[in-house]
């Protein structure tokens, strides 16, 4: 695991946790310059995605390493933890375990998908193979393009395709083992229901175009979360409208 730091020391801390098969640079490049103007930014590159020859093992292993780093370097406290997609599952685990203090825990477009071991293994084999191909080629198969266009429109799809090409060029050293371990572990690692910490406010950046069923998941796993509806697709604000994303973040933490 590799930690990257940006911004201003001794200012409020924000912990950035990437999504599936992503690095801090890929996931947060549009907003790091904005955050760096007023925050101490700490970006986590998980094992297997850190260009250090490591291999991703489990979600709990990564969560424990993050907790240990925060305890050793930040006295066990962060002001804000933002988890994009899969990173939101990590944020949920951090709040659930209560081993470090987080004032504002934010989940960005997280699906919080849960499954049993057999079904998760099958999904990992099927979808893992497809996503590994995307990662290496930097291109989505035609069926994924059509599905994205149907849900999000042609313009948003074009932006995502351009971003994915950039991901592929920067992730050539990621192994299929790390990718599949991450995908599988996210599915089988339990997240409690009605998670609550009296010192933590949980905010959800809810991309409405993902579907109404995700609201039910957020209400199931967190007690009285601050659900902030956004009429966009998966992390569309974060990737393509950074100033608007920054404004939304400030509404939560200020």
C-alpha cells in the first residue's frame, strides 16, 4: 500500500479511497488540485494498485492497514474520508469498526453489493475477465457501451470512454489476481446494518441514474445517513464536474 500526500499540512485532513481497479491519480485527478488549496490530502493506493509489486488480498486487510497508518501518522483521526465506489465500502468498514475517528464519512456512488461465496466467485470469474480485458485494452466492449449510453446518454458515455482509455494506459502492471481478489472480497465482506458512530456523520453522494434500489441499501446499512441526491451517473460529478463536486463536498463538511 502506498500513501500519497498533497495540499497543506496542519489543515483539515481528507482521506481519499479509490474505487475498483483504480489508483488515487486515476480516481481523483480532477479534484486533487482543488482540495489541495485548503486541505491536507491523503490518497490511498491499495496493495496491487500501488506500483510496488504487491498483491491485493482482502478488503479487511486493506482497512486494517489504513487504520494503522492513520493511528501512526494522524493520531487516529481524520476530518473527512471520501470513498469512491468500492472505496465507499472501505469507508463503511472504517466507521463500522470504530478503530479511528472520522468526522465526516462520505460514500461516492457506492453500490454496496453483497453476495455469498459461490455466487461471488462466479461473478468474479465472469465480470473479472471482462474488466481485466477493459483494464488492459483501455476499451469497453460494445455491449457495455450500449448499456452506458442507454442509462446515461451519449455525451456522458463519451466522457467515460475517454477516461477509461486513460485508466488502461496507467494500469498495465496490475495483475489479474489483484483485480479478482478486490472484486471478490468486496462482494463477500459483510457490512453491518444500521451502522452508527456518535462522532461521525455519514453522507452519501447518491447518483440517481444508478437506480432507486441503491437508496434502500444506504438506508439499510447506515442509520440516518445524509443522502445527497445527484441527477447524474456513477461519480459523474467527481470525474467531469470537479467544481460542482467540490461545492457538494463543502456543503457536507462546512
